[in-house]
C-alpha cells in the first residue's frame, strides 16, 4: 500500500476520461437514442392518426353511400311518377285527339252529305225541269199534268 | 511456476509489488528492483504498471465508444452500436433512478466509472501468472495487472468524484450552505446557547462522515479486488504442490473466477451508484 504519484496520475486520467466520455461519447449516443425515440413516437402517432383518419373516411363513405342510396331511391320514385304522368298525359292526349278527329270526320261527313244533297237537289231540279220539258213537249196541258208536277214537287 | 525458485511468501509478495518508477537510492531515476527501493522512493514515484493498464483499458473503452459515437445512427442500430446503446441506456436508467437534479455531467461520469472499473477488474479473471510471466520474458520483473488492486487507482477515482461533489456542493448551496450542513445537523436546537454547544459536536460528526465517504468508496473497491486477487494468487500456489493439489486448484480457480465475475461487475456498479448518490446529495438539501 504505497500512496504515491500514481494517485495524481490516476486522478488526472480519470478526469480526462470523464471529460472525453462527456464530450465525444455520451452526447452523440444519447442524442441518437433520443432521436430514435422521437422517430418511433412520431411514427406511432402517424400510424394512429392514419388509423383514425381511415375510420373517419369509412364513416364518411358510409354516409355518402347512404345518401346516394336515398337519392337513387328518390330518382327512381320520381321517374316512376313521371312515367305514369307521361302515360296519363299520352292517354288524355290520344283521347282528345281521337275525339277531335272523330268530330272533324263527322263534320266532313255532314258537309259531304250536305254537298251531295245540294248536288242531288240541283240534279233533281234539272231532272224535274227536263221531265217537265218532256211532259210539256208531249202535251201542254197544265191542268192534266198538274198532278204529275205536284207529285214531283212532293218527291223533292 | 512458483516454489521452484521462490518460496510461497516471496511469490505472493512478488505478485503484489508494483512496477515502480522513481528516484533510486543512488540518486538516478529508474525502475525499482525490490520492495526496499520502492519504500525508499516515497511519494515521488509512480506505478508504471497501474498507469499503463488503467490508461490502456480506459483508452480501449473510449476508442470503442468513440467509434460507435462517430457512426451513430438514429435508424436501425447494428452490432457494436447495440451494445454501446444498451450500456448507455443501462447507465441512464441507473442515473435517473437515483439522481433527480438536471446535470449533464453525472451520466457520462457514471458511464466512465462503470466501464473503466469493470474493465480494470476484468483483468483479474486472467490467470494471475500470464501477463507477469510474459513481461518477465520482456525483462520487466514486476507487473500488477489489476489496477484496482492498487489503492492509488481507487483513491484517485474517489478523489476525482469528490472534487466534482465539492464543486457542485459549493455551486448549488454556496459556502454558507456547505458550512451549515457541516455544523447545524444532525443536532439542532431553537435555543441559541444549546445550538452553540451543538455546533462542535455536529462538526466532528459531519467531518468524519464527510471524510469517510471517499475513503469508504475507494477502500471498498480496493479491498474487494485486493482480496480477490490474493485468493487467485493463493490458488495459483497450489499448482506447484503436486497433481492432486493442482487439480483441486484448477477447480477452485474456475469456481472463484465464476464467482468473481459477479464481484467485478458488482463492485463497478456499487462505485458508480455511490458516486451518483453522493452527487445527488450535493444537489439537494437534507
């Protein structure tokens, strides 16, 4: 057990070692550890955030889907309604058109009939005049032929 | 190895003598040749083997950790970085466990203490004759490999720790706080006269406890390692006492070495933890 200069030497080398460790060893290694810890924490937080966002997106998608379904239902219902409306309209239109056509046809027929009757009347008058002429040529005796003329006139 | 040319006593003494450089009796400077010369050298001599092995191991430790620190990455660590990080993490946890104040010196100090003492103690597990015999071939007659069996090494470290402890005591509590801690406890009284009587008693008690701290810190490590080394040397003597004793010695050496793995780690750890505790005491009032 000799205490001598070695004590001072050991003390100095100890101080130097501690200083070196503090400056060049501890700080970078712990810095790296700290950085990695931060990185991992960030990664985990990001993962959690992503998961949360995914959940939100799923919920949103569900909402959108439901809305779309409802809209589609509405559209189908509207289309059906519109379809029946169109059919009804077409039916009414067709009916009125038909009626119009019928009325027009009837009017035309009547006109035709009237025209024919007119023509007939003219022709009968001409015929009557011709008949009368023939009768007159055979015998101009109004009294004897009166009954014929009367009968003709009645016929018209 | 022993016995043929040396007696057991000489063998042990030889193993416990440091390679000492100092002023020889004839006035020149050189390596001492025997114990008497070492004694004559007094304080102004130096244990070359202690210095060499402690600095060699310290540099080895710093080289290894510096290499890791230079290539340190926050990404996926590999190889040596894993080990260095594990060590640093372990030290960091130990420091956080018993040191509450904020101080950037304490953790690196603890790392240095732990690894350095551990490495110096680890030399104890080498068979006691290996390096001395090699150095004998190189012409060096004394070689104590385990630096922590030299009280100079342990005192040196303990004094280093206490210089730092005193520095922080004065820095944080001031001279008044330090003197107050030294004189106003454990006994205190509201009565000024009684308090005045207590002051010398407190001072003696606290002074003893103050001095005993670095002393016990270094002597604990020194004593454990010295005793362990001594037992290794005693076991080594058995090798020269025939085959049966030699075999028994082999078994004993193996057993003691395995047990010693625990001791060397534990002593390094205790030295570190106590240093942390003393530093913590320097930072807090009590």
